[in-house]
C-alpha cells in the first residue's frame, strides 16, 4: 500500500476551490429559468404585504359596481357601500360649510344637457373642500382637537417631621447607620472606630464593638443570618457574629478606604465600594472576591443592591451612576446626567425606581434600564445621604446640616430645616453624613457631625389645614437634563 502524499491545508483548500470553479464555470453567467408560478406567488405575497389593509375595500368597491350594473344604474356612486371608512369626500353646492350632507352627484347626459343631481344616493360626505365657494370653505374640513398641556399632578400631603430624640455617645463624627430587620435596634459607626448598637425604642446603648483601626464608614445587618457587616477607612470589611459579638470573617481586597457596603436581599453576597474606584462583590460565606466591578474613574461613594435587575447600582465622585449585571460582573449602563460627584443612591422600597444625589440635583430613575424620570431641585448643598419610605417621602441630608423632605412622585419640597447642633458644638459641625428610615417608615434616624444620632418622627398634631400644600406648578421649572 503506497503512502498518501501529505499536503498543507492551504494547498488542499486551493484545490477544492479550483474543482468547484471548474464544475460551475460553464453556466455561471446564466440566469435561472423563469417560473410563472413562482412569479405569481411573489407578486401576491408582495401585494398582500403592502396593500393588505385596503384589499377588502377594493373588493367591496367591485361588488358595489357589479350590483349597480345589475340594477341598471351605471351612474350610481361607488361610495354608497355603507362603510364609513369608504366615504368619498367631494364638493357640494355652495354655502354648505363643514356640515355632513347627502352626496349629490350630477353629470352630463347623452344629449349634452346636465343631469339633475341624483336624489336616491345615500352616502354622507363632508361638504367643504378646497374648491368650494361657500362661506365655510375657509374652515378646515377636519376639526383639530387641541393638544392638552401636560399637567403636573398635585403632590400627596405628608405630615411634617420633627426632632424626637438626640442620642449621644460616640466620640467622633457618626458616619453610618443600619436598622436591623426586626426593628428593635440599630447600629452606628463613627470616627472613634467603634460600632455601637442602640435600642430603637428607648435610645439606650446596648453594645459597643471595637476592632476597626480607623473610621467606620459603613454598616449593614443581615436579614437571614445573625451577622453585622462593617467597613472602614482601614480598608477592612468585617463580618461580626452577633451571637458571640466577635469578628468571624474578614474580606480582603480593597486597596484603599472602603466607603459603602450593601447586602443582596436574596443571595448571600456582599457588595462594597471605596476610594480605589472599584466596587467588589464578595461571597459572604467563602470570603471570595467574586467580581471586581471596574469602570469608575474616581471614588465610588455609594453602592446599593436589589433582587431585580440591575442588581447592583453604584454612584461615584466621577459624577456617573453605573448599573451592573451581577452574574457577568459587567457594567450594563452608565448614567452621565449628573454634573458633580454622586455621593448617595437610594432605592425606593416599593416602586421599581431609584434616586441619585449630587450637589447639582437629585435625579430619579426608573429600573431596569435607568430611564431618567425627573429632577428634584432645590437642595443646593453637598448632599451626603438620602432615605425613602413607602409613604413616598424622600429625605436628603446636606454637608451643611440642612435637611429637605420631598414628595417622591412630584418632587415637591414640603419641608426643609437646619438640623440643630448639639449644645457645646460649633455651627461648623452641622453636617449630616447618613440617614435611614426604620422598618416601619415612621422614624428617621440621622448620623451627624456633632457626634450625635438624631431621631425624627412625623408631627401627629399636623393636618392639611395647619400645614397646607403650597403647590405652585406655574412657578415650577422642570429642567430636562
């Protein structure tokens, strides 16, 4: 048996191409045979595709023509087929205006005389046409309905909020707050490197957790495990077991201070973000850095997580908001509408929306694509934090101690005030770093620069008569960017 000669792939492909060429070269310029049946099918498909919506009208017109021929009235108008869509529009005698009149068709008879208008025609047509000489000919034959100006809905009435309790105990700026899912206590982290747990009803200190070596910038409480998570300027992310009040896990990977963290509501992952311009996704149990979300060009100040797409949303000092695909670890969308750094993002607890805060504006967006909804303008300070409850109240806290309360749906500012500083503190220590509503939405807890925690509640004595909605939509300038 003789050996098969080996050729390169290039040679074999070239030979195959040459065989194919030789096979078809004799008739490559010839057109295929003309097939009448295929041509008819092609034309019928094209006619049906282009003229399908009016084919039935043509059939009705043909039927009406046959009927009129059978009745011996060749002059009978084709428009009298009773279908309102097929009413002919024609000129009538002068002075008819825009009224609907009987169609009167006249014509020239065989003897050269003008036939009288046929009175047995039943079609109704509009009288006025451009050629009319009637008084109403100047009017349009189709009445235009004026477009209604878009109306801004009136905001829902919300009771004003008032200071209920001031809690002191931290020795540094209070930087973060988290309320536990059972609504019995809340945790705060501060510049004194201590995490403190407070009783929500009484405001008394229950526990202090020490372990961070720099300012604590973020805390979160798990709804499925007895765990508290914290992050700080020492680049550490810690998991505390609240049954033993000890750190059981560290999540290593951030290259600089960690400013924010969020727990995913349905799966055991943790999202953190910080000054290294990244957000990181961690497996809660194995401590693995599942994804590093890169793309921001400056500090990522805020990260939030939700169960539906987009599952991770980040706001950064590079003035952008990014929506992330958690499974792929890729950016789905970048929102570049803000002109200044975005320091806070808040999800609405019941609507499929979120808001982002920047010194230029608070902007509302609709998930999952991040469609822009509206600007909420007026809080001109550096907005450090926001919180929203199910009643449609959006609260924003500024670096100068100002607090603004907004109606979520309309963006109406129904209350604003300067948070009072703790006696003995300087006015320059008025600054709100974090805020959140409790699980019922009836208490607002703020973390402030005068080292205190303030609890606000709705004024029970207020009503729509004592605090009316001063709604002036004509003065409202909606900026479209």
